[in-house]
C-alpha cells in the first residue's frame, strides 16, 4: 500500500484526476523533451467530455506556460486504456514533432504511462488489505495510527499536521466567501449563508448538522472555484473529511495530536481502497470518490470517539456500503451539481455510520474488504455514461431540460 503522502495531496481544485493529474503529466513531458517550444495535448474519454467543466484545459496551459499548448478534445475515440487518457506531443522551432506520450490520469492526481513501469512510488505498508492491517495491530496490541507512525517516514506527523492546517484554512476561507462559482451554471456559493443563518433557538441537533454541512460546502465550493484544497481522497470528495474534523474539533476541543491520529486512521482506509479498488470517479463512479471519503471520515470519527478497531472498521464499512452504485454525473462536467451538496450529505452519513457502528458492531456480517471489492466490481459494471462523462443521470436530464 502507498504512503499517505500519495493519498493526501495539497493542490488546486476542482479535480485531482482532471487538473492535478494532467498538470503532473505536463511536467513529466517537459522533463522528457526540454527542447520543445510548443505543445499539443489531446484529451480522450472523461477528460474530453468533462475537461472544460473541470478546467483541464486551463490546468494544462498553466503547466506549459509561458510556452503555448494547443488543447484538442477528442469525443469519438473509444477502446481507451483508461477513461482519463491524454496524449501530449512536443514540437521544435521548425514544427517537427519531437515526441508524443500517452498518459493515464488514474485518480487522486496520480498518473501512469502505458507500457512503462510504474514510477517508483515505494509502498509504505506491506499489507494486501485491511484485514491484514487489523491482524497486525491486534497481534502487537497497537492502534491503527501507530501502524502509520511505524511504517511511514519520520516526518509523517508533521505532514499530517500540514494537511490539517490546509484543510482548516480552506474551510475558513470558504465560509467567508460569497458570489457565483465559475462556469455557465450560475451556482451561488452557499457556505457563508448556511453558516451565518444558523438559528441559536433551533434544536441543537438540527443546528449542528447545518453547521457541519456549511463546513463541507465551504471546502467543496473552494474546490469548485479552483482554490487550494487537500485530496481526501480526491478533489471532488475533498469536503467530507475536513467538515467532520473541523466540526468535531470545535465541538469537543480535540488537540492537534488527536486530529493527526484521526487523519492517520482515515488514511489507512483510503490507501486500502486505492490499492484494492479505485478512487477515480471516471473509473468506478462517484462511489469510488465520495464513498471512500465517507468511509475515511467515518473511521476518523471513530478514532476521535475512542472506538475500538472493530468499530472503526465497521464504521468505514457502513459508510462505503451505503454509497454502492453511486453514479458520477456532474452537470455540464462542472464539480458543482450534485458534487457540492453530495459532500455535505456524506459528512452527515460519516457521523451516523460511526454512531451506528459503536452500537451494532457485534451484529455485523460484512467486512470492509468485502465492500471495497464489491464497490470496484460495481464500478466496472456501471455504464460509462455514469462514470464522469456528464452523459448520463442528472447531467443528461438537466441538459435535456435546458
């Protein structure tokens, strides 16, 4: 399993696979052909269909600047090695093509090149699944976060602290900002309104739910606007974990050490899904993104509440199980509808999953690993229309009505 540093990435929204991944591909191509003076990038599959809404063209031009880059959207080519495929070519001053490389943006900002060995990302953990992590912990009588602190580099706590500080800053920024998000949908930012209109006389439970939703909206809106966020595990699902952590840290006064432990616990859930399934909406639908984010957040809540390891696993299992089959159908290809609201609803689900797990853990029949496997097979069975192409579901209905 990969390091948590490959899961939590600090960068610009609105999409880890559509902005961070292509930007990384551009930097890789420049390193291969430093003599090139002009570039062209052809986008296929999901990158073509939702690239405009996800600002893929903007991200690529920014990565190649000040040198020019032509962007081509190819909507026709099928039989792709991955739904997020792009081809980059470089040219010399005479217009001669110096080289061309095909890249796959595989989710979470990571890339690969077909036919080339995977870039040397050292596996931090010698485990195949979450069951092996649990067995290791129980044998040594250690916690999940202690696994992270044992196998990662010495600076992992400081890294997770920087992740938390970035998440916190994003929430604060989003709560202060109003206006309309970029793009033709005219979606208004709602986090500030949600937060400022909380009624002190309202029922405490209802008031607290709205506050947590405001935190999720704040992060997801910052992402949609191209602001700085943390992938958790992706840009499109970046609002769930910060909302839960920010809300609970204020309500209960958790120390930064507690938050770091919660991020470490959540991270093990995320890298388990990344290894055994997918965190890419283009590959497995939104269940891979928001489903994983909900599971990560549920595990984090469990850790903060002092849950047992079995309760934490069950919380993550409940959270992911009840997102199975969730489609990725962004209206117009923008990470706005239904993505922003979906982050808020998922934050509430994460809290509920942790609460359920604490009471019902002795009755469970399904393991987290089983749900991860099920999610992946379900994602593969989903029509491509429901995997981040903006051609099916809500995206298609909305398009037909406007």
